C-alpha cells in the first residue's frame, strides 16, 4: 500500500475509534506508528482532535514527532505544553533534529532546554547551531565513526564489535589523523570482504570528496544526485571532519523543495497549518491577492487608454482576453523551464545567451504558428480579415515578449535574492497582460479606425 493511502487508512481508523470512544484502542494504534506517520496524522486533524491525539503519544516519542511536523503545527503544539513537558520531549534527541526544533523556540524556553543538556550534548548542539540551517553544517548529524589510516582492518572490525552498535545509515567509516583532518573513506562492504591484515591506508577511497560545512543545501542535493551518494562527510574550513549527511536528510530537502515550489506559486508557505484559524489564514493570503489586484488595475489602465477604440470597434472587446491568455501560457512555460534550470545549476554566463536565443525563437515560432490559426478562426467568425490580422500580430508580439520575460524574470529575481517560484508568476502575468493589451488595442487603433 502506498504511503499516502496508508496514512488515509490510519486517519480513518483513528477517527472511527475516537468517535466510538475506544480511546485505549486508538492509543494502541498511535503507539504502533512511526513518528513521521503520527506527524502526518496530526497535520490532517482539526485542532480539537489534534489535541486528543497528542495526549496519546508516549513522552519518549514526542520529540521525534515534533521534528517531523510542519513549523506552524509544531509551534501550536509547543504553545499548549508546559516547559517541563517540552524539556522531557526533547530529551535524548539527536543534535541535528534538536537544532531544528530549538531554532523556533522562544528565547526563554531555549535557555531551559539548553540548561537541561549535559556539557557534551550542549557542545554538540552548539556545533550544529553555528551553521546556517540551509547549509551542509545545518543538515549534518554528528554521529560518525572514525579510524586512523595506520591500523589494520582486523583492528577496525574489533573496534566496531566493541561499540555494540553503529549510527543509523552508516555505510562508510571515515579516515582521519590525530588532528581529525579528513583523509578519505572506507566502505563497510570492503571492511568485511578484504584481507583483515591490510591497513586502512591501503583500502581507503580518497576520491570520496568531503562537503564543506558552509555549502548551501541545494548544492548538497546536487552532490548526492550526481555522485549517487548514500552518505557524505562534512568538513570545516580546516578540512577537519565535523559530521556527515545521509540520504534521508536529502530526501527531506527534496520533499520540502517540491512543497515549497507548489505552494510558492500561489504565494503560500508550505509550513502553514491547514487547520489554522480562518482569520490568520486569510491575512496570509491577503498580501498576494492585494499584489495581484494592483497588477490587474495596471492592466486595466492600459485598456482604459484605448477606450475610444473599444467604443468604435466593439468586437475587439470580445477577442481581447485571447492575447494575454496565450502570452501568459507561453511565458509560464519558459518561466518553469528557467526556474528549474536555475535550481539544478544548469545556467551560467557561458550558456545564458544561447538559452535566451532558444527561448525567444520558441516563443516566436509558437507565436507565428498560433497567430495564423487565430487569424483564420477570427476571419471565419466575424468575416473581417483586418481584425484577424490585428489579433495575429498582437499574439505574435506578446508570445515572443512572454518567452523573453519567462527567461529574464527568474534571473533578475534570483539576483535580487527573491524566490522566483514565489514572485515570478505575478511579475510574468503583469507583463503579458500589459504587453498583450497594449499590442492588441494599439494595433486595433492603428489599422481599424
């Protein structure tokens, strides 16, 4: 069963048991679920039912559930908890997970959590918090296995057996010197298959390059994708090993980026609570609705300039929406392509002009092709070839401009440190509306009056 269907089935079963008053049975169901599954259930329940479910979660599992939740849902649950409960819930969490939660806590509460930690745990947490949360250092976990290059495989295997367990997701051990400088990595599969008398230096893989701790998260994803990594060492500016990143961290980033792109297209935040109060949700959405309204008035002002033309040639009003609509679609195609290319690092100074030329020619070719179709349809509809020629010319111009805008907008927004996924659509719509109306009504005023 797919994960989504499994979550829906559990949600239905939980509601059925809660509705029937079978609290013990509901608690048993919750206890059998993974923390990430419980988090999805919490996010899928209204506030009242969410509070009931939260009370059913074992204290030693609360921290693992909190780190899986969207920020706003987590904040709402933490607000309802006593300080002692929060400290108990966060006890024993891994530093990278704890850092995700602590970063959003009020300062006074953060001090209480830090006070509850031992000296070693506090230092480990400080290490993670010293890096930006969207960097390799902010993503890494500190549980690594290190060995010296001069020991034998037999010594390493004996050391691993004495440890009793190894950190989750461990596929390699890292080779460092006495100053903790990174030398290379050794895959566990090699340790258990090669001659135990060989030294680590003989079998290490120096080609596994470490990731600097200040590397942005999108570049870390690129490294994992293109090098087919399951884990990667993280080093500081002195090449000292400070932690590792595992594939599960990368999957979380990819999922978050996908949600971010989807929600940003509508001016929303993927961390918002679906069951947040109506007024709060309305306030958040009001900003981009207001921006869109302002751009709509700008487009309307262009139409108003040609009011005389519309009064005399009423048919133009019937056809007017066609031009900006086609331009908007063409521009959106270029916008999505370029935004994706930026995210994947596929655009630089060397190929930007070639991509620009290609997008312009695609826009021109589609513009000319569809303008002929629209011109013919308009002539058959209204029997006036002049109107067909006007809309054809306006469409060709607008689709070419839209393709250029779809290329340029993401680049300009990225340079201004604005997320193209968030603002690109609004800017593009404004351009295609204004240019489309201007071209269509301008040509109409020139050739039809």
